[in-house]
């Protein structure tokens, strides 16, 4: 892995549309999880032609730039989404340890946050997140696609085991943070079986998550070509069926209708909420 240091003009990037948060914070550029379906491949285009394929850029001044924005008189303590493009708890964080200082700033300025990750390294910062959760809204979400570890190792080789991610959610359930399962992307023929979806919902129930948010695979730009190259090499029998479903960037509507009905039935069966905004509204009053 090649680490390169860069600086940023600002830490927070304002989104054009609130969803329901209005700001993104990505402390790294590039990601070591190497997910075959990563939707951010185009966003993570390398900053110079000499960068290796496996390059992570470290925003060395991100903490200072974040404090400038949070301390500005016009800052309204909006919700910040941390790790929307690159995972803030990818292996690079073990070395560079930017997140503790980020969290200390959020505590200092009582700023709410959503933290999404595929790693249990976030447990290192348990006390800081616990402290922040008692001041304002915090959501800790784990993206988990499958409980089949052989398959997980193929489609997201740099992420930690799915069971470790669930255990992380279980631990954070003891704080005042809301916790959620991001069941995404659901990949046709690979992770959309009833057994897999049932297993994920059962684990979510056992961890007492606040919500389960599903999402189907979306393919565009570099993600599409990279994903189909992976499928052709690793699952050649699925190449043509997947291309048929993905004639455009999204799966066919008929496929999604059937899939989401199955997910809804399973959430109802296990008493799982579909609303990730409910705990947010309760704590942001």
C-alpha cells in the first residue's frame, strides 16, 4: 500500500441536496477495503498520474481545516456524514490516527455526526463517540453485505469479517448513539438469497439495531467496468445474467420490487425498523 500526504482547502464539503445531512467529511482519499462494487471509484481518481492503483492519500491538515469551519460564527451544527466516500476507519487510520482529533472537535463544538464503516477499528474511539453521543446526535452504521465469509473475502477483501462488524454495533448499542445496519449493496445472484438476507436480519435483531437500511447495487462509470471484469473472472456464469439485469446503472424495477418486498417481510418478521431518520428526529429536537 502506498501512502501519500496531501493537504485540503477545506475539510467539509457541502452537498447539493440534504439526504438528510448536508455535509460530507472524508479524511482520506482512496480506500484499502478494495470493494469490488465500490460506488466511489470515480470520486477516488488518483491525484497524479504517478499514483499507484493501491494509493491512499492522507489529508494531513484536515483537523485544522475542520476546526476553522466548525468555529466559524455561521456554523449551524448541521449533521456531518463521516466516511461517505472513503472509510475513515480503513487500515490507514491505524497508522495516521486522525479520527480521535476529529471526534474531539465534534465534542468541542457539539456537532452531530453519522459514521459509516466496514471496520471494527472504530471501537478504539468508543469513549469519544460515547461522549459525543451524550451531547448530540450520533449514528454509527455498519455496511454489511453477507454472512458468507468466503464470498465476503472475494467482494470486499480489505474489510473485516461481517461478524466483527455486528459485534461492533452491539457494543455501540450501549452508548447513546443510534446504530444501524446498512444492508447494501445487495448484489443479484450473490448476496440476494433469502438465506443471506434472513441471516443478516437475524444478526441485526440480536444486536438490537435501531434500523436496517437496504440498497441494491448501482453500477456506473469505472464501477461498472471494474465490477463486470471481476464477475467475468470470478463468477463467469453470472456475467450475462447480471448484464441483463443491469442494462442501465440500476437494477430493473421488477427485480427491485421483489427484492424489497422480501426485505420488508424479513424486517417485519424480526421487528426491525425501516426508519433511520426516527432516532435522528428524536435526538435533534
